[in-house]
C-alpha cells in the first residue's frame, strides 16, 4: 500500500486511515459533518496526493490531447484549465480529467488515482501515432486542495501570486510559503470555491503546515475523503467508478457540455449518432421523499415495481438533511419532478428527480 508524504501528519492528527486506490488515505479526522460544514462555511484542506499527474510535451502535445479527449483543447490559452474525459473506443469513458495548458508545447494533465496506470496505457497507445513526449510524474508530485469561502484569504497569506486575479479554471505558477514552482489552480471538487496546489513531494510537510497555520484564524479543518464525497455529491459532480465508467457515455452522464463535435476525437461518430438518435438512459439527481439513505447499486423502480435504473452515488446531504443521490434512469423517467422509487432492503422508498446541484 502506498502512502502520501503526509501519512505521518494524518496519523498524528488522529485521522481514520483507509485503503483507497492503492494508497492509505485519511477518510476523516474530526467527523464527516464537521469537515463538510468547515468547507461550506469556512475553509478545509485535503491531501489528495494520490491523484495522478502527467506532462504532455512537444509539437504533437496538443494534437494528441485533442484526439484522446472529448473537449476542445484549441480553446485553451496559457494558464487556463479544462475539464474533459477520455472515450475508450467503445462508447464508454476511460477517465475524467483536467488538462492544464502551460505553453503551446507543454500541458499538465491530472487524472484519478485509481486510473493512473489505465490512463497512462490508454494515452500512450494513441501517442504511438502522434509522438508527443509523455512523463508520468504521479509518484513525484503531491496535491493539496484548499477549499471553502475562506480559501482565498487563507492561501493569500502565504503566496505573492494575486489570487483575486485568478479566475475559475485558471492557474498560475508561483511560490507558496517559500516553496517555488508551485502550480496554483482555481479548481476543486467541493463546489465551495478554492484552490488546488501541485508541488514536489519533499515540500509537502512544509506546505501542509503553512496552510494549517494560515487558516487557523478562519477555523480551517483538515478534511478526509468522506467529506470530499458528500461535498462533491451535493454539487452533482461525477465520481469515476460510480457515476461514470467504461460502460457510460459522456452524453448519458450529462457531460455533453464537454463533448465538442467540431474536431476529430475517439468515438466521435458513435457519440454523434447517439446525440442524433437520443439517449436511452440518463444520469439524474434525485431526493428521497422519506428519511432514507440511497447507496451505490441500489435499484431504481417505477410505481409498479419495474426496474428502471440503478443508483450510482448516494448519501445523506449534510446541508439539506435528506437523502440525495445520482442514478441512471430510463428515458421516460429523466424529467425533473418525475416520481421514482429506490429499492432499500426490499422496500420501494419514494424519491423525486431533481435538478442538480442539490445545494
């Protein structure tokens, strides 16, 4: 089992450690609800160093990324980031990821921890045709996410980069707490605003400590994977392996907005046909109408008890105090306000399709 450079910090803070994507990761420190509200109302810091980082360089870098991903890399400028996904050649998704444009011939790509090897193999396979220079920096780099309404004030105390001039999905390279060449990105997986910073492993402890000291006056809490999940779910963000995988298309997953047909890419024809003919199922948000918690893989049924889909993510929303979830449902049940039922321990519990984000 791998450990991030901050493993000892987490243990000393009393974090509950669990295996996740081949790493020992903190699932919670003080408690999921407390950590959740810290991020929604103040500021929290997450060690997400298990995530993967690739560099794609050279004259063919853009063409490779343009072909393997659904989004249009042409729209990127230096210092700008883009959410995209990798189609698998069979109409499914290899992974969702963020592409950062550093220069015309240098891109930085951040992938999910559980998919590092898979994504590397996939991109390398297509790169045989393009010949870009690929570097897997996953084992050398760490990543901290500083999230919440007080994230800007916290981070601004320890960097000279003017964070107010860094819009959403833009990034800068600068020094943080005396550590140079840190990638500072206005991105996150919580929906409460904030930054993600990337740097070399040897600087992890120094930066973790500096952020915790800087955020103290704002009530900063270290946060684990459990609150990361409840936070992203309240905002309707997809989690790879739950809501999207090798069997789901971007159009079914509601990722049509990152699927651009004005260029060539893997599975373009297949998705264009799907768009034209219409999807037969769709990922929707739903809220429980009774006190109950939906969970991954619970069946979704109609009023007659016929199976119409499956829950992909579910939780008790800390903000709303009700059960919320995402599910793939058949096309007759995709509309907002449609009544559906979640099968929980052989009981069909009423739920309603709602617009996401939930909060």
